[in-house]
C-alpha cells in the first residue's frame, strides 16, 4: 500500500484510488494531499510550449497606453518594473521576480519534466527539477500582477485617457494558460511516473 504524508500536518495517509479530476484531502487538516489531474505529461507539454511562445509578446508588447496633456506614453511589463528601480528597488525586484522570472522558469521546468516523462526518459536531473518546480509554484504570481494592474487602470481612468495595448491580451492569455498548467500539474504524480520508469 502506497502512502503519502501531508505537507501541512505530517499525517500519513494511504493514497486513495480515485477518478481523474478529483482531489484527496487530509482527514486531520482538510488540506489537499493528492490530486489526480486529467492532463498527462504530453498535454502539459503542449500547454507549456504555448505559454512559452505567448510569454514573448506578453512581456514585450505594450500593456496600456496613457494619454495625458497631449502626450502618449506606453509601457510593457518589463519596462514598468525597470522604471521603478530608482524609486522603489525592492518593489521592482518583486515585480520582476513574481511576474516575469518565476512564471517563466515555472513553465520551463514543467516543460522539461514533461518532455522527459513523455519520452519515458529517466533523466538524473529530474528530481531537482521537481523540487524547483514545487518552489516556483509559490512565487509565480501573474494573477496578483493582473489585479494590481486593473486597480491602477481604474484609478488612472479619472485623470487620463487609457488604451489597452496588444500586450494586455497576450498577458491575459498567458495568465489563463499559467493557471491551467498549475491547476493540472501534480508534483506527486510526476514523482510516481519518474519512479516507475
């Protein structure tokens, strides 16, 4: 009988047999301890490749254009974070880490592990990739950046004319892909597949 240890309360439980799309919760702390996702490594690889392609226009095309007093300024995500370095270097670093670096590395690490598992190749570096992936999931915060961007847009609407740039639509697509990848990725299932190779 295979067992799993809850990350939150250290309770040991048997891994249940369940249908795809369901989750198992710890009986002590009610946290999710195991989920059986519908997406196999090949499906996640396709989503990751799409997300990596969309990353380029999402980070480089203008998100919004601001027209104030006859002057139009437009900026993308990376430029916005870099412009804050002089005023708020810590905020700039956190924005770059959580909205650019961590999401990109997360999708890249899931893509690497998915390629290896889809090809039934037991690469020796995969356990480290799994650990990095588990860490990056907590630092990938595209949705937090989107909420703060929407708050800024609503606050600026009273003072200037705002125009949504093409980068905004790519960013929304990247956000949805990122959420889909994270919700269907199961670190435990990937470990199981790796050990069964």
